[in-house]
């Protein structure tokens, strides 16, 4: 059956949540992109990824039938045989090792309903070992925001920031590359209308270019050394304190902890900090004045802040700045994490995390847990489970089986060669995906899923807007929707009446609403085409564009200020590894490249990986532009092309995790932030030699 009309859905790539349409021709595989002119976030505009998104739906590499590993090789199997094997292996692992012998990887690329059902399945199995890739991107941000303000999400919305912010402080984020439509349609528009932007990043990038607006001096770029975000923000905070730019009324009425901050910074040496950061002190002071004296100033925070062993403290210092200057609780302000994947916010909201149930209700809170148990009808384990990197690192110890839905840990986790070795040792791995990812090479059973374009459900974008996705007809008959696979696995494992027998995503969403207070007021009808921002507690609520108008969602109702001190990266340069590697993504690719490397349009832009090297370092190491070079860290090595450029600071090299034959994650450090368990992707010591 073909449809003449296009189907309105949401772009499957970044967290901006742009609406697009999918048109399906006479054959199911004949799918193409069409603009959705009235889409609420983007009004029809898309970046190169959104425009190319339909290219992978009928790609020749699609997994089209279940597979089972036999004598070392994967062979085709029926759904019944594959699912029987999955259920038998999971039961064996539970019998032999207990329920914590399994680990479940949820997916920030799949929908709320699917993530909700996967985490429910893990908990019904008897474990809280379930996590999604927020652990790899913003777990530290979520931790700091929840502890100090109340909710692990953007405090404000893109629309109120565009309309009301006078200053944007963008630290460790690159929206020009990672969130192109938010950057062009919201943030750059605000700067064109008179706002100032302060960018804090070791790398000059597309965000830098986008704000180089003719005849405007309203753009400052503080190009700091990787891992010096705390001293830089402490220099800013010291400047704020010394100049009397604290909002005393706001601090007295709505915060706690300013004295701790004053004590921490009492003897702080700004000159020494500026030198450590590699940024002139006068630039830091000018930026501090612009932010602190603005009517409304907003902070954007990205993975340059979160992906550190001190990630929680990095973000806490941004919260300190916002609270001390009274820049929270009204439009045009706040601390705003830009989320990377189209549903990383939603996967977390619906409970695909080891420490919280849907709606961020702590799993060790008896009252909250019992309320969810009443709906689900079974007992939920009360101890928080393992995070996804901890699950991987526990293989062979406490973890013996992995259920991987739409994730690619062999490429996405740091110290990738170690991850591959661990997966090789795992007793049983099931992978549910659309393509033969690098992780499929370690799978015992492969379950072929449908793509984003072929199914319906909801996703939650970076500013807490829940939107509906709608699917066209299935392209391959023998693939199944993630939700249907989970429904059948749950029913086979636990029985017909165990709460897994759902008839489509709307039925799942109705149950999700019951156990997730921040989504309780939403229905598919109410979401319509505009979507709704959470929190949306009761039917009829319009949802909150910005948070904390009256009080913070902390036990005291006050925002928590807490002074933090510099902690250098766990690896710093030495004679053997004299350079610091930092990593980031390209506009044209997406995380481990599972989809974007299969798009002809995107691959044409960047067919291979490269490393940015400063000209002084290039001379020091005998490297010329375009040379093939080997980057080596304590964990492994990759060979790629050198791009000699002044966009990167001297002493720092920069590359990406997108390419399987030369992924940055072979080199990155798997040390974790103690509280949030996020890895330190953003700083590793390396050397560079000619290949
Ligand atoms: Fe898709 Fe993000 Fe581009 Fe929008 S900005 S089209 S959501 S990748």
C-alpha cells in the first residue's frame, strides 16, 4: 500500500526535535524527505542530517531477518527460534547468576514507549541494571541539576531564550555543529537582534563562525585548555564577588551556600587561574561583566563540561554562576544542557536509568517505588543498579548477559578495545538494531528492528517538549518494531498477564502516564502536532516553558550553591604522551555513525576521520597537512589524516568517534566521575607520529 500524503514525524538525529515529513511511494522502500512547514520547533527548516535522514531507511545493509550465532557464525533464524533462544539464555543466566547477571542497554535513539518497556522488563526480570546513553553525554549535568535545582533538564525553552536572553554563555557546547537548527534559528537570531554570546571552548568551530557577525563585537571566544573549566569559572565567580555583581536579594531569598562559595574563593588567584586556562585575564573579566550585568543571561552547557571525571563539579560551577547572579527562574535565563540525541531526554525521563524509576523517582525511595509497584503488579528491586559503563566493566564478574537495544557500546564507550574484549567474554549478547553495528559482531542473537520512519511513538527533545512520531509502512516484512519485540520477550519470559501485552505505543503511553508524574497530564490527543513541555502534571496543563518561577525543586526549595576547586584531568601530558586529545562530533555525522556513515549525502561531506593539529605541534612532530598519522594513547592507537589548523590550541589535538576504522574511543580514558559515572572522554594524553 502506498500513501500519497506525507507522514509528519520527528528527525531521528539530534535533540532539537525538528519536525519533518516522510513521503512513501508505490514501493514500501521508496521513502523520501519532505519539509513540514508548520513544524513547531523548526518551521520546516532542517540541517543536512535532517534532510538526509530518509536515505538510510531502505539501505542495503538493513538487518532484515533474525540471526543466531552457530559455530562462530551468524545464520538466519525464524522469529520463534530467535526469541526462544533469547528467553532461554536469559533464564539460564538468572538461574545461575541471579537477575543482576543481566545488563540492559536502553537507547536514546528509540522512543519513550520502547525505553519505558525495556526498563520495565529489566525490573520485572529483577534487576535495576538498565541505563541509556545519557550516561555517556550528560549524566553529570543531570546529577548536578537534580541535586542543586531539582530537575535534570534544560531550565528554559529555546523560544524563551531566543526572545528574552541578552547574553548567551556557551561552555563546552558546539550548537553550530551539533544542534544546527537551534543555533541558526534561535541563538544566532537572538545575537542578530542584539544579544551577546560568550563561547568557552578549546576549539574554534562552526559555533564560532556562526557568531562572527559583521560589524558586531558581541561575540567573545575564551579558548581555554581542555579540563580547565573550573578555574575559568572560578575566575569569573571571583570577579563577580569582588565587583559586587551578586544579586543579593535573589541569593538571600532563593539560595543556600553563598558563604561556601565565598570561602572557597577567598584566596583565589585569578592571575594564576587565567594562566592555567591559557586565556587572558582581561578577557575573562570582560566576559564576567557581560554575563553578570545583563538583564537576562543564559548558560548553555555541553559535553565539553560533562564528559570529565569532574563533570558534576564543572556543571555545579555553572549553577553557582547562575544562582549568584540571579539568572534562574524566569525567561531568558537558566542552565541549559543541549541534548545530543533525539530522545536522550525522554529515555531518561521514562526511567531507563539504574537509580530512578519513570519521572526521576528514586528507586530506593520506598513510597515512590511502591506507587509504581501498585501499577506494575510486581516487586521492584530497591538497590540502584549498574550504569552502562559499569555493566560493561562488570562482564565476567557479576554480569554475564547483555540485552542491547539500539546501542553500539563497542564504539560508543571509552577504551573501546577493552570493551570489545569484554563483550567477547560475555556468555550471552542479544542485539536489537536496524544495521549490523560493530556490536553485532559480538552478538549471539540479532533481532532486526524497524527504523524511526516506520513506527509511531513519542520522543522528548532538548527543551522538554514531548512530541509524537508517526510511521509509514514497514519496508521489510520480517523486521519488527522495537515495542513489539519487547512485548513478546516480556510475555514469553513472564506470562500473558505479566503486564507486557500491549497493543501499540498509545497503550504503553497510557501506562507510562500513570507512573510518571511529570508526564501525567499528557495524552496522545493532547500532544497533537505541537507537543507539550514537561512537567505537565494534570490533563489540561499546558506544560512549563521555564522552571523554578517560584521555588526550586530541592528539599528546602532553595537553589544550592557549592564552591568547587580545580581537579586536573586524570591524564596530563608527559614525555611519552605529550599532547592532550579532546573529542567532539561533526555536523554531518552522528555518534558511532551507524546511520550517518550509511548516508551517501553525509558521507560525501566527511568520508573518513581526521585529527586537528596546531601548526606548531605539526612542526614539532614532523607532520604536514594531509599526512597519515598515528595517534597513540595508553589504551590503543588509530591511524587517520592530519588536518593542520590554528582552530585548535597548541598542545591539543582533536578528533571524532564516528568512524569504525579510526574511532577516537580506542584512545579515550574510561575513568569515571565518581558520582555520575560519566567517562572522561574529553581529555586523554596521546602522542602523534607519521604512520
Ligand atoms: Fe535533525 Fe537536529 Fe538537524 Fe533538526 S537540527 S534537522 S533535529 S539533526
